[in-house]
C-alpha cells in the first residue's frame, strides 16, 4: 500500500491518502508538544514506540470486541487504518486523580477512585479543547445521543481491557484520552492512538511516571520512560 497525498499533519502524526478511498496511512513523528502546542520538543524514538504500542493495544481491544480503525502495521512508524470522520470529542477516562482533574478540583494526585470517571472535551485547538458534557455535545451537534452512548460504552470497555493488561505489566493505568470516528457507513470505531502520549502510566510499586508527564513537567528521563513502558508491553503482549 502506497502513501499518496498528505491529508493532514498534526502535532504527533501525519495522515496520508492511499489508493483505497476507505484507507489512510498514519505516520508517527518524534515531535512532542504540551499545553496546547506552547511547549515543543522531540522525544527520540517516540514515533516508533507510539505506533507499535497503539497497534498492540488496538489488536487486543479488537479481540475483546471493541471495533477500532486498525488494519495493518506497515513499518516501524507507519500503519494502515480505516479512514474515519473524527467525532470532535476527546474522551477522557480516569481511574486515579491526576493532571487537570487534580488541579480543577484542588485534590492531590494519586487518589484511587471507586469507579472510573468519564469526561469529554471539545477537540478544538483554537478554543484550547474546552471541557463539555454530553448535553453540550448534543447542542453543538458534535455527535448524536446514540453515538454518545456507544462512545461511553466503548470507552469504559477499553478501560477494563487496558487496566487489566497494564496491571499484568506492573503498571497502573491512571487516565487516558481516546478519540472515536465514523466509518463511511456511520459505524463508530476507536481511532487515533493509545500511547504514553495519551495515557498516564505509573509504575505499580514506585509510582514512577512512564509517560509524557516526564516531558510536560521536565522530569528528565523521557526517552528511557518510553523505552521502559514499551519493554514491559512487549514482555507481556505474547501472553
Ligand atoms: P493533532 O491533530 O491533535 O495534532 P495528531 O498529530 O495525532 O494530532 O494528528 C493525527 C490526526 O489524525 C488527529 O487529528 C486525529 O484526530 C486524526 N485521526 C486519527 N485516526 C484517524 C483515522 N482513522 N481517520 C482519520 N483521521 C484520523
Ligand atoms: N490527554 C491527551 N491529549 C490532550 C489532553 C489530555 O492525550 O489533549 C490525555 C493525557 O495524556 C492524560 C489524560 O488525557 O492521560 C488526562 O489529561 P488531563 O485532562 O489531566 O490533562 P493534562 O493534565 O494532560 O493537561
């Protein structure tokens, strides 16, 4: 499958057309941004890790009955995916308090919730991805009520699968962001990526951060953290 015209270059990936109108190729970059693009940098080898991790996790989710855009890994950084029209919602699931949740509600990080939470933000860089609820999403016609129900159901199912898998790897899945899209027939599938850029992953014993917070917060050891989390995934992915 050949890359044709580039349709989009985002902060972390490029998206290309292929000769099949229903398929795209995504190409993962080492570029890293935080705080809505205010902080910029590169994380050597991140593109390879994020591509391979996303694909391993999406294969696992497909097996668990959650439909995804994943088709085939083409190279270290490139993957063939089903083209979708992205639902402009960032879907965030949390198992423990961290990041903007801790800040917004004035609580410490690391509080374990009795049940996972879900929140949406409007995927709109110009507005800084503002938080919204499902009524706002409906009012703005970002998705239908049925689509929102499906997205919520899939997002919690993703959490169940990934929380259990990361636990086998000695890792706590603190929180993560998902994006969903519509295939040409309207079917909702999981799209975009699931990686240390989009998840908070803490070592179970030490609570060491093995994700993009090392970059966001200038904690150092960014490349090593990405390599470590990938190593743990690979050690358990065959099971
Ligand atoms: P951003 O747009 O936030 O800078 P990226 O650099 O990751 O993010 O760019 C990838 C873009 O491709 C994102 O906007 C994402 O919503 C979109 N995308 C992900 N999967 C698909 C898909 N299967 N079909 C179409 N677009 C997709
Ligand atoms: N996240 C993401 N993209 C975003 C915002 C958040 O992938 O644009 C992920 C982030 O990596 C974390 C989760 O969503 O795993 C929750 O992020 P939070 O709302 O706490 O925001 P942050 O503190 O990252 O600004």
